[in-house]
C-alpha cells in the first residue's frame, strides 16, 4: 500500500536526531525493521534515548556495547535481550505500575518519535495498533513524529487502538510474521498449583492471567467452569481456549458485558487468528484496563501472578534477583490490588517452592527455598506485604489476608518444601517473628 507518507526504513532512521527520545511499541508491537537498522546512524548521533517495554528483538544498537555513546535504553520491563545487554552500561529500568507507566514517563520525558506496528489502513483510513495498547496510543498523541510499520500479517483488533492515517506522519511497509509465544505445556508442579487455584475460583468470576506453565495450568483447570469473564492485562492463548470451550463468555461482568478486555495480546498464531476482526475482544488503553479501581468494578475478580521469592512476612520480590533487574513490576500490583477491591475478589501469587541456582563458591547447582526468611540484599519489593492475599506453591494455597506476622510465618512455612521447613522456622525464631518454646 503506497501512500505519499510511505518511506523506507533507511529514510525513517534518518529522521532521528541526537538527544531524541524514541518510544517503541511493546512486545508484539515492536517495529522490527526500524530496530534492525537504527544502529546504522550511530556515527552521526549521540545521546539518543529509546524507551521500550518487554522487548523481543536483539537490536544491535543496544546489544553491541560499541554503540552505547550513541544510544541508551530506558525500559519499563526487561526481557531476555535486555537482561543479556544490561552490563553494557547504557540500559536502565523505569520503576512503574503499568497503568501509570506511560503517563508518568511522558510527563518526565516527552517522546520526540514514536515507532510501532499497525495493520494496513481500512477503507475509512484507520489502522489498528493490533497487539498492544498499553501506552502506545498515549505516545502517538504526544510524539512530534509518528512512524508505523504497517503489516498485513498482524491481526486487526478493536477497542480504542484505532488510529487514523492523518495522525501518522510516516508508514513503513513490512511483511514479517507477528511474534509468537508457544503455548507452554504445564509440568507436574504447574498442574498442582493450577488445581489449588482453580478450587478457589467460582463460576461467574472475572480473570486476569499471565503467561507460562502455571497460568496455562489454571486455564486448563477452568474449562468446566461457567460464565467466566476476562478483564486482563495480557490476553493469552489460554484465554482463547476458555472462550472457545464456552467457559468464558463475560455474561456476569459488571463492565464490558460479553466482551473480553485486555491491553495487549501475546501468544500463538491461533490466538492471533482468533482475535483478528473479532468484536468480542477489546484491546483498551492500559491506563484504563489496569486501573485498580476499574478492575475492582467486576465482582469476583481474580488476579493470578508469579513471583521470584517471598519472605516470611509476605513481601514478594517478583522483578529482581537481589539488585539485578530481571523483569519488571508490570501490572502485578495493579491487578492484585484491583482484585481485592472487587466484591468477592481474590489475588493469587504463585511460585515453585524451590529453585536450582549456582553456588558461587563451589560452582555447583544447588536447590534453594523460594520462601525465605528475608529477601536477597537489594531485591525490589514488587508486591508489599500489606497487599499480598493468597500465596500458592505446589504444596498448598494459603490466605494471608488480615493475618499477623506470626500467623504468616506458620502459613508460609506450611507450603514451603518440607526439607526447608525446619530451617525456616529456626530463622523465624532468630528474627523474633515467632516466640521460642
């Protein structure tokens, strides 16, 4: 589709100036062609700051440290590519809650350029931002220059992510496939955790799920439920299975009745085929979808998130391993608090009871408990102990709502791996969390 606004990728990167702030579409909305070639301008540029979220592309401009004087990255959520490049010295994390990520960032650093992905324009001149509306529409409204890679392989989705051609400065024609994530097969631990959670979910509940083995196990255990609703940050393949099975129809929701609401989608090609031109799916702005007040408007709202480690008081470190940034806060606090705002709502934090990690002294891998007396030094507390509700491992599901520290210690030890329970109790005694005999 040629228009007067159609340019090449090389033309697009020529629009970048030194000290520009560039905002990139999130996850599946990454502009692959622009990111692939941006480093070609390195010799002419300095101080360019790129803001992204959950990137998948191993873009040369930040993977290769030779470009760090030209480009830096500020990210709302790390993925594997950023974790790998974090030691280059030009990558930094933006602490945030997802529903305010765009607003707060753009108040601090207004974007000069927005670059993302969209579908081809329809007969009315509108494109769909397709797979993500977390902050993208906000960035488009503020950016001096808007560039979209229009791609026939991306699903046309509905909600409030339609953009008219008049709001776009330049189009790049693209033909790469939409990035997919395989439908993770739950393992034995995932299935146990999934069953514990599914037992707590009533017919007519509204769901928020993440991605991976545990959320997929939960979804599998819910296929027999009735009248489930979907109000979630991320629409996954697991949700699609619930909709196709008739378990999720949204009839009992108080908002967007009969609609499946999210702010981005990521999963298999089957998911993308399902949401393409599907008016039952609404991809709405992340500032709205993840607002804890909005989440709480639906009765029996259920939030399911994962964490890296939990201390005996209930603090959840979900985004860093010690001081090393691993992922991001994302919508964990948004959805956990939102679910507890809901009448009959529940928030679940899930984790395996143990992990295999490398012992830096011996070099050998050893099993450690993920329920710990205290978090690793420097660990970011993602979900505070005041906001935690249910915690689930493969050994059980406990509710910390309204409990004292003394009660929490006993509850969390009860779902720790058996071989670590005595040691955790001894540490709790030393810390004064529980009384001695």
